[in-house]
């Protein structure tokens, strides 16, 4: 795996301990500002620290992480919405099943009444016709 020059620069920068109080980096002397951007001194601390250095690689990875977190939030919101739709559809399906079950029972009762009326009137039902023709 090849490490980019900016990653190597960051490793070197970190290994050297960052900017010193003289405004140089160990091993580079006064040439350091041409290779690394020196962060402005903080008004609160009086001097800058090596933690203020951000390599382009770190910035890129932070941007990728933020994009991934945004995608995750979007996906979670979509999943929640789909879950609500499924729950609603399940409830509707259960209500429809219940109605169909009640209608089936009603139809069976009507069929039984029809058969009994047909027998009283002396007219055999279709079920009775199929039994007598066999």
C-alpha cells in the first residue's frame, strides 16, 4: 500500500513534535514554513501546538465520515418510514382477514339455510344433485 506524500508529511510532522517555539520544525530549520503551514498563534495559549496541524488526508477522512453519517441518518429515516408503512399494512391485512372470516361464516350459514329450505320445498341442492348422480 502506497502512502501519499501528504500522509508522509503528517507522519514526519508528528514525529518531529510539531512547531517549536522558534517557529521551526526539527530537521527543517527555517525552511519549515515553505513545507508546512504554520497555524496562527492562539490568543489564549500564547503558542501554537502540533495538534493544530490538519493534513489533507485527515480532512478528507473527516469529510467522508460526515457524508457516511448523513447517509446513515437518511437510511434510518427511510427504514423508519418503511417500518411504519409495514405496520399499517399489517393492521389493514389483519382487519381484512377478520372481515373475510366473518363473511365466510355468514356464507356458510346462508348456504345451510338454503339447503334446508330446498329440502323443505323438495328441490335438491347442487350438492345433493351431485350425490344422487354418482
